[in-house]
């Protein structure tokens, strides 16, 4: 089996991202040759995104990302997937730059969730629920955590992110979010699997 090690920024994503990636590999891509390490490398956003660059065109923090990739390699990774929130930055700037930094060291890719990881969780809800919660266009602005608290009372990333991630309908959210589709495409490329129709 080949091992994928994820690099994440948030505490809640430490449990949620390996679960999500494994589900995408098994259920969507029908891959049985990869496993996802259940202990991702957690790096703060400031070590993944170059905050000296002007927003929204921020590139990756090359040194911070390099350290995380080297740590993944020391843990037996065959590939790395880096994931962080876009906030107000441009995924089309950060993603390719971070992917190049990773691929100099080993196979892998990088994905930015528009606007934040919780946006993907919101997109799993029915449009009517989102309208009632006051967020019909969830990718247009930040604040997904606050909206999610209206749908999941007391929502906290460290408490609820994994359980909400387990509910994600991969095909539904992929159809609603280009950044989630990028996650699926990145995993397909890493695993060398054909990409199902969107």
C-alpha cells in the first residue's frame, strides 16, 4: 500500500481530512492501493501561505511547506497533499505555487478550500437550509463557521468537523464547488486513477 500524508492548518482538519481523502479514494475513485495516514502534519497557515505577499495573490510559504513535506517523507509518505483555507486569497495563485514546491521534493498536490473548510460542509446542506440560515451563496464571502453554527448548534471545528465531514455527499459537493472538485482531481492524479464525470 502507498501512503498519503496530508498537511493541514486547522485542529479540526487533523481528524476530518484523512477521513475525507480516504472516502474520496475508496468511494469516488475506487482506489484500493493508497491509504491516508491518520495523523496529518499540522502547520499554521502562516507556514503555508506567504503572508508577506499582498492578498489576494499570495504564494506559498516555501520554507514552511518544505519543512512539512520533509517531515511527511520521514514518516514514509509516498505522496503529500497540502490543504488550507483560502480566506480571501486566490487558490489559483497559491495552489500551483504550493504544488510546485511539493513536487520538487516528492509527488503531491496542494488545494485551497474556498473560503474555508466549513464552506464544503455547508455545501452539503440543501439550498433551502442555506437560505434559511442566511447564506445562499456560501463561497462568496467568509463566515462559514458562523453560518454552520445556525445549522449545527454549538458547532466547533474540533468537536463537529469529523462528524460533519462523514456526512459529505462527495458527488453533491463536487458539483457545487470548484475547490472541492480540485481536491478530488488532486487525489485522482496522486493515485493515478481516472477521474469520474463531475
